[in-house]
RNA sequence: GCGAGUAUGGCGAAAUCGGCAGACGCAAAAGACUUAAAAUCUUUCGGGAGAGAUCCCAUAUCGGUUCAAAUCCGAUUACUCGCACCA
C-alpha cells in the first residue's frame, strides 16, 4: 500500500465531507476530547507532539465509532517567551516567526490525520482571541479578583521579567535556569487564594491521576493552626501563626521576617544600626541562598520585648530570614525545644531552650517535634496533641488574643510580565484617577508591532510612545497605558471554553453553547502542568462560574498524562545530549499510521520510555500482514458452514479481542489493545490455513478486526474498508460489540495443584460445580500418585483457573 | 529533609479480586524457499540439572501474612518525580 498516497486521499475526503467537524445538531451524546494545545516554539512537530496527539486521537476516533458526538479541537498557545527570545537573538519579529511556525505545525498536524475540528482553531496571539483574554482580566478585576500591589516578587535577571511562584523551581527560573532574585515591585495579581479551599476540596471528585491531585494538594498546602498576639512593650502587637499552640509555654523568643513592617518600628535605638544592616543584607540575598535549608541560620536581636499572653513571660524579639514574610503573619513564636529550626537558631545564639512537651512513648529527646503531653504549662499540664491545641486555642480566643486559623501555602498568582510578546494588560494609569480599567468597548488593547523589544529591565511596551500615550476613560485627561503584558498562562486558562464558540465577536463564548459542550470529558497532556496550567484553569472555571457564565465547577472531568519519550540513550531528548529523534523521517518512510501505531504499541502510554528504532519495522510488517489476510478473507465466496471446533475457536478469538480492545482503549492502555489486535490477526492466519473454511464467519471476523484496528491506523483502515467494498467512511461504522455467548468455552484448562504445587493440567467442561471439579481432579492418575493415599483436607477451586488440593 | 512513585528475560513490556509469571512484540538461533541475498514462512528462545519424561530455582534485597504473593504487610537498596526554613 502506498501510504503517502493513501493518507492524502483520505485526508482530502474527510476534509471535503467536513467529517472531522463537530456536529452541533446531532442528538448523540457529546464527548469533548481535548489534548493540550501546541506551543509553536519550534517549527516542526517533535516526538512529544506525536505521542500526545496520535494515541489520544485514536481514543477520540474509538469514541466516535462507539456512537459519541466527538469534539476534538486544536489550536496554538502562541504568546510567550521563546518567540521573543528568538527575536532578540535573530531580529525576526515574534509575530512573524510565530505565524510561520504555526503554518508549518498546522500543516504537519493535518498530515498526521488526526480528527481535529479545524473549524474551531484558536491562536492566542490573534486579536480576536486576546481581546477576550483582556476581557477576562476586566471581569476578574470587577469581581475583586485582580488587584495591584507592591510586593517582593521573583525576578529573573535573564528573562528580564517577574515570575509567578509556580514558575520558580528550587530558586531558579523554570524556563532558563537563572537564579531568581527578589525585587519589590508593584504588580498585578489574580486572587487565586480566594478559591484555595474549593481548589483543594474539588480534587476529590476528579478522575485525575492521584499523583497530580496530590501535587496540587501539596501546592495549595492547607494548614490548620492558631494566630496568637504577643503585646510588645512599644505598644505594638505582634501576631504570630503556629500549628503548635500547645507549645506556647516553651516560647523563648519571637521572630519577625526582615521585611515585616514592625521590624524597624520596634527596634531600640542602640540596636538600630545592626538591625538596618541585617535587613539590607538579607534583601540582597537571592532566593537560592535564602531558601537553602542547609544554610546556617542568621538573625539579629531588635532590643524589643513582648509578652507571652498565657505565661506572662517577657520575651525578646528577633529578626531572622528563616521566617518568610509571605506566609502566615510573617512572624513566628520560637519554641526551640519543639521545632528543629528554632532549635538550631537558639543553639547558635545561646537562647534558652525550655521543654514543655513530653514524649508519651519513651524518652524525650530535644528537639522533640511530635505530638506529646503538655508539661510546665500550668493548668494545661497533662493534655495531649489535638485536644491540647484545642484547649490552648480556645483560651487564646477567650483572651481576645487570636484563635484558630487556617493558612494556605498557595500565593496569589502574579500575572504581570515585563515582556513584549503577550496580551497587554487592559489598564490605564491616570495621574488623577489612578489605575483605571479599559472600558470593554475599547477592547482589544492592541499589541503594537513596531516595538523595541531588546531587554533592558523595563517593559518593551513602555518604550513605545504611541502605545503608552492615551487618555483616561474616566476624566479624559492625559494618561498612560500599563506597559506590562499578561503571563501566557492567562491565555491558556480559558482556551478550552473558547473552542466551544471560537468565532463569537460579541462575547468570549455563548453561555448555552459552552454549558452544553463543557466540561471537557477527557483531557490529555503532560504532567509538568500539574501546579500551573491545570491549577489556573480550575481557578478560571470557578471564578467564571461565580460570575454566572458557567454552570459547572471543574473544567476537566478526566485527565490523562502521557509519559515522556526519551532518547535511545535513556536521557531526555535534547540538543545537548545529541539524542533527538525526529518523527519526520519515520513518517516519511513508514507513514503516519505505522508511526502512531508504534507509539501506541511500544510504550505504556502513561510511562513513556526510551526510543527504540527496531519496533517500527515490526509494526509496518504487522500492517502488511493485516492487509494480506483481510483481502484474502474477502476473496472467498460466501459459505456459512461448517461451524465446528475451529469456527468456535475463531469466534472466541474475535469476541475476546472485541472485549479486551474496547476495555483497553477506554483505559488508555494502548499497548495491550494493539497486542490483542495482533492476537486476532494471528488467529485469522491460523484459520486461513485450514482446508475447509466457513467463509462467511471468516469474513465477519476479518471485518470486525478491521473495525477494531481503525481508530489506531485510520488511513490504512479506510483504504482497506473501501477495497473490501465498504460504503462511506469506516468511522461511520459501529464499533463491534462482543457476543458473550461466544466467549463461553465448552471446556477450560485447569491447573491441578497438590499442596499449592502444580502437578498437571486437565480440561474441565464448563458449568461444573466445585465439588464435581474436585472429583475430576481426584480422578487423575497423576494426582492419585502424588497424594499417595493421603486424605484431602481442603480443596480450593478457582473457577476457570485452578484446583488446589491440600493433603495432610 | 519531607511527600509520592517505580524496580519482572538480552530488549520494549503483559499479568481484573492474591490463583498456571513472562501475553504481544523486538533481537537472536536453526530450518524451508532462493544460484544468492532481501522479503516471507516454520521452529526454538528466563536460568540450572537431565539422554528423556521431568525436577529445581526465578518478578531489586531480606523477612512476614496466606492453601496460594510480581500483586498484601514490614524493613533495606537503587532510580525517577514533586515540594523544600510554610512555623
């Protein structure tokens, strides 16, 4: 079969018949199958794209044959740093390189032959899309979910922009690996923390990988504790957060983060110089240095004292950068006896260590950080763990000094970027009116083409006078636009909604359409998005629901992560490893179907693994074998007899394959699905070799086989279907359903064990009782010999599998 | 450091609820066809012992539960991923 020609032929026919387009008028049940859209950083599709889209498309086609009205759109996440960095390096404008890359990738995606509904295509960098991204910003702003504040933020000196918390890993920029520094900047944030609790509790109902749910759960980081106020001798109140209020009688000092507003205020004159020096020094430290847990803790005494609200003791106040300003209250009560960090700090600065918790399961070794019995704590003595914390928290609350408090590690999402290639933030800064949102009727705020985007630490748009200069929509006076652009993750937080109504010029989407089509039934993409895109998209969905636009709570009902295809050497594919395998040459030689099928067969889909050149030849051979046997089956004239043991065996193989392939396709267990197809192919060959055949059955089995294979090798299957006289598209055919009667065998082979060791095997007719099966086993000469007259104490029968005789 | 996951032939892997370990392939070997090669077809293919029927060992390591463990429990080792001073 000339696969190149066959692919072109069927792609053209599908296209002409608009066969891949979602049929909105259909009354079949909808199935929204979505793969994460492409980022057009390089021109060509790499193995990762094929591995994501190929098998996922087979799943979508499988669902279509099962009778669902499948919607599978595709688009481009087109804004972002790589295009801009490429522009800085080469001088090619990001818009030009992006459009060129998209054109190439789109061509390749079409050549893949996936069932993408191109009529719904989205490109996030186009005005008719980012207009609505800006609209989203305005709605969040109206709802109080977008706000501007000055805060210490993560700054990547290489990318010349701020980064979200989620984009910093181990203190370095997730994108370029540069060490991130802290800067105080006024930036736009989305209040994702307002949804912390629901983002957490909503995970329970999702059909997502457990690991991904756990990652989000840890990222949100719910912690239940207690706020406690320590009155300062200066009259100020220091509020601390602790999860261990049962240790309050062991507090020997209180620590503020160096950025804490009270830090300088409470500092005594004699300590001022030293404290100022310390604050300056810690401000300089970069995130890597500061976050290193191995690093020796540093701190400084402020000269101030405060009072423990329960014990009345006088307590010194320190500054130390092991306390984070951005979490809790930015201040902690230090209990060196029961916290490892406080213990290290107290040891270094010779502060007292007072034990107030006793191990109830053995000797107490300090620092003792587990739950224990309160001691040296006045009338709280003897209380344990959770109960102890409850009692203490209640007392604190009664004194009006705080009380129970829930905190989350999740921070608000910083969305400003000091970069060019993104959606401009739709805000105008007026000297009289302050930050004013752009009126919706003025959207989009267009991204100008002619801009100097070489980085110098300022937003490139700030240097574009015609963009910046504008009038205030409130007072009409001269004003300036916000020079920053939105994080590209904002664009991808709602694209799955836009697919439902991509050409709408009046609103981002029609509510009825979106609510009919969404949520996404199955979402397929990489695991690296666990705490970024997948979290942000959930936030957007919930926020839009609360604004009345959506009537569902979660965007993605089922989530599947494909694994990673590594280089042949077992390393991640990269230029530096020199181990990149390009799909193009394989597709050229073997065709798209063979390549996809190999990706499905050679790896466990969610695991991935190293690339291996040999397997694809085997797949190509398999397809040849398929072609031969199917054409052969259709050469014989119809003859519906005989129906003996051989026919029964073929019918069993056929129905067994239907049952297993259906189950495996549903479970994204593509490698085993293909294995079952190969088994059926082998069974067909075996049957073909017989001198006398039931041709009608043979043909029916061959046809079922082709239907089962169709989603995995779509062009190939269409071509064969046509050759055997099929009418229309094979994907209009109904997916085969197994006949359970044909799966009942007359007899099954049982393994017969004596004392759990296999002695022999025996065929046993179906439908016998356990007792009858036991009698059959006992009647075997090998068994009688093995038992040697010993009585059988117990007999275990596993239906269809084995008999185990336990003899004394 | 904390959390999670993985570990099965020469290789990719498979094994519903604990029930015949290694399905399906790759590679390899032998044979058939061929002047020859390729392609195709047939057979063998975890390790050890044995002429053989068979027997013993084997799912990272050690131990446990069970009639029965790749699967459950405990400990150990190695690797992968996520978080990382979150009080």
